[in-house]
C-alpha cells in the first residue's frame, strides 16, 4: 500500500498533538472513517495492534469488516495482527457455534 495521504492522516491522528475540537481533527477523523479498510490493512501490515485498538474503539467498523481484516491478516501472514483480531472478535462478538448433529 503506497497511499501517502492515508499514512499522513494516520500519523497526525495518532500523534495526539491536534486538539480534538479543531476542524482539522474532525476532517482527519472523517477521512479515516471513510477509509477504515485501507487504514486497518496498513496497520495490519505494520502489526501495530495498539493503533488498531484505538481505531476499533472509535466504532467505525462492524463484524463484517472485522472478518475481512482477519482474512487480510491471514493472507499476509501477520500473526500478531491475526491473534489480536481473533481475540477482538471473540471478546466483542463471540463465535457462532455450528450444530452438526443428525
């Protein structure tokens, strides 16, 4: 992923140097919310679970997106990210039990 604007937005958002009441901060939040998938994929690639957790706390994605992030971590073989995402899914949504009885 070579999206420099996304990387810059993530840097600014996580530095915490911008006052949350400013228009610039709200614009960055809006941008990241709209680009949550590439943002999380970037953090998965970097295996930055701390920042992934901060984005998760914003409530910008649901179980459907979480399943996609899990697949992304599996495909990229990012074990730390995968473990964190699986733990998040278990903690937040749980796993559906499948009944195979006859």
